[in-house]
């Protein structure tokens, strides 16, 4: 099943080309759209919603042509913009109810849904207070709630973790994962941090300068990484030397050692080396590929 | 006892999908209009947001109350229906200036507009809803006092055919003056439409509410000021025709001139409009409404693609 496709999508602004012959396919579940700032992520979302006309190219969202059926797409899709978009002087409940009506829900239904959705995003008593007094985390939740109020089939979340502290970030990511799995709503979520999306996405698309760098299932990303990260309290030089002596490929990233995985014996080698050298092991985890790595890898190809 | 289930537990019933009806664009536009109209009168907002609109509503009601009292006590009508709006123009201008930025500026300043446009509504729908909301608000402000005056006239038995200001100031007006009332109600809508179009268009060009208020009030002061000054200058040079044309620079007198042309009657302001003021004024009113609406549409198309 395909949620959306684009074919040779190009968008040129007077001074900059935001998208350059981009062809992608997105399936159900949570899809991450990764790119540096200015890579064309927000422009892509606006084109998919039928708000911005592409210079060239075509495509479909939920089987609807975004060049001609924009209003039908907007009826069944939700959108959480990157920027602030909340009026300060009304309460979250009133705002979300209003946005539900704007999506075509009758007022009573909008009220019920608003109560449900605000609870799901984690806003309780504070939802009756004016939005002006909310923290960034609460605002992000209201923005998410207004995108979900009409029970869309697909939501576009543009940088939903922007400005959140680590705890808020984790909660938001968990929530997005729930939307994709438990709620059964397909999600296209953008970020400039691949590591963040790795945790919640089924599929990741990497774009840079408006072109497709890579599109693959999340498993392929970790396969491509094939490394483990080791952190010991002290003596990482000794550990690196020891492992290199055993024929492992080791690279040091500051206090961390990245060890290339050849097979199960690599894990054993690390364990044994730490014991033999009597070191305190702080961390042993699967290597996280960062967006820089994808760019670097691509440059090598 | 230990086996009774605990009370007061909130059960997480999980996510529920929505299977009910989904209305189309028309419904959404109506919802936006009602939301905006409520906002103009501060409904659903803080008590502070209600002070200005309701004070102005109260001031608009004063002449109607005085009129009814005068009819009951001294059997006289100080005001004609068509003279009501020109007499209350400052109040209406303040209402327009204070409330039209409220209607459009926050959506621009806090960037709510992209959320609206991510719904099935188009920029044209948005502009239409905002204009309709402001027009309705102004019309209510005009129509309610007029209707109170008319009901008063129906209830209180006046001697028909009496001139409102004495024979010297104008022709006799029948009582109840149904034609005058209906004509003024119809033109209440014209006033509301013209003021809303100009006021909201001016306000939509700035995301700052204060600047919007200042711009609208400045425009009104400029128009009425120029009108008064030119009128005085031409009168001093005995250019009576030019002096009467100068009156029409004020948008309230412009609409009033058209109303008098169609429905006859006196303004009660002691002003004489030039002979051709009616038809030309009608054209000017239509042009102003069209121009303001076009400017707003252009402004929101640009905002939508940004």
C-alpha cells in the first residue's frame, strides 16, 4: 500500500531551487524525512498539502492528485507546522474545537474529539487555560492535537521536537510512535536529526539540497551502520590497541570507540578485552548513524 | 471488601476513530464566520476584550433610548432614521478601528493562518468569512438601535405628519415612518459592508494590532477632516456646489447621500448634498468595496504562498 508518491517533483523559487526532481514513495506507518535546514522538507510538505504549486513533477497523496485535489487532501490529512501557530488569548480546548470545526466536524463531535485528543497528547487540567501561558512543550502538544482533531488518515509533522528539552523530546517521539502504531494514522515526520527518527520510524527518507539522498527501511540503516559504540571509564587507548591487535577495526570518537561488527565474535572480543584489561564498562550499544554519516557515505559513492 | 474494584480510576480506553459526518467547505467557512463574529464582541475571550465593544454598543443605544423617551414625553422625534448613522459616525469609526485589527491581526502575527489554510478553506473563503463577520457586527450595531426606535414609534401614538425638526428644517415625516425605517435598515447593510471592507482591508496589512487600530482611525480622521476643511474653504469662497461635493469625502456622508437619493428624506444633519451625489456616490461606494476586497484577496494570496 502506498500513502504518497512524488514523481520528478521540482520547485524553483526566484532565487533558490527548493526541490530538484524528487521522486519518493511513502508507505503506511511512521516515515521520517531527514535533511539539514533548508533541504526542502517544509516545501515538500506544503506541495503535498496542495498549498504550494510545484514547478514541475506530479504525485499523489492518499490516491489524490495534489496539484488538483488539494482541498480533498486537506480534508483527510493533518498538518503540524514547524513554526508557532497558536493564538495566545484562547484556551487549548476552545482552539482545538474550533480547528475541528474548520475540518468539517459538527460542534458536538469536535468537542468530544478535542477532549479525547488533548488527553492523548497529554494535556489535562491546563487545557482550559489560555495558551499564552503555556510552556514550549505544552504548545507543541496543542499543535499536535489540532493536527489530529479530525482523525486524519495521514499527518505531516514538521519538526515536532523543535525547542523541546530531552525529556519533552522523548515524550513527543513516543507519542509519534503511538500515532503511527496504536492510532493507525500514517505519519510523515521531519527532523534534522537522523538519530532521533531512527528510534520511531519504519522508513527514513534523507534529502539534501532538494534531492533524494537515500530512502530505505530503518533496518537497512542499522545494517549499513554495523558498528557498536563502546565507552569505558578510562583506558580507551589500551582497549583500542588490544582490539586492533585482535584484528577488529576500531575508530575513536573522543571518549567513545566505534567498533566495526564482523560477527558475533566482535561482541565476545569486546567483552573479553574489557575483562582482561580490568576496565569499567560504561556503555555498549549499537552504533547510531548520524546524518553526517549518511552524507559522508554518499560522498564516497 | 478487598475485592471491590477501586473507584475514581480513569480508564484509558485507547484511541477512538471518528466515523461521524464530515461537513464541507461551506460549513467550515460558516464556523470561521461565527468564531470571528464572537471574537469581535469578545465572546469566549477575557473580560477585558468585552469592555470596548459593549461600551460602544451601549453608546449606540443611547440615541434610541432618548428618541423613545422624547416620543413618549414630548411627542417629538429628535432623530430621523436616515440621520442616525451619520450622527453616530464617530462611535462606529471607533468600533471599526478597535475591532477590525482584532479580527485579522492575530492570525497573521501568531501565524494561525497556515493552520486555516491546511484545512479545506481557501484564502478567498478566509477573506469572505472575515468580511462577513465584521459586516454582521456593524450591521447589528446599526440595526438594533434603529429597530428599538421603530418599535417605540409603533407603541407610542404620535400625531402623524409632524415634522421632526419643526417645519423650517424639513418636510413632514409620517408616523410610523416605515419607509424611512426599512430604507435605513437596508442602508445599514451598505454602511456595514463599506466600513467592514475598508477597515478590515487596512487592518490586514499589519500584523500589529496597535498599528492596525491607529491606521483605521487615522484613515477615518483624514477623510472626515479633509471633508470638513474643504467644505469650509469652499463655503468661504461661496462655492456652494463644490462645498457640498466636499462633504462626500466622508464615507458616512457618501452613503447617506446615496440613501437620500433612493429613499428621499432628510439627513437631520442640516447638510445638502449635490444633485448628482446619489448615482455617483453609489458608484463610488461600489468601487470602494470592490477595491478593498481585491486588495485583501491579493494580500492573502501572497500570505498563503509564503
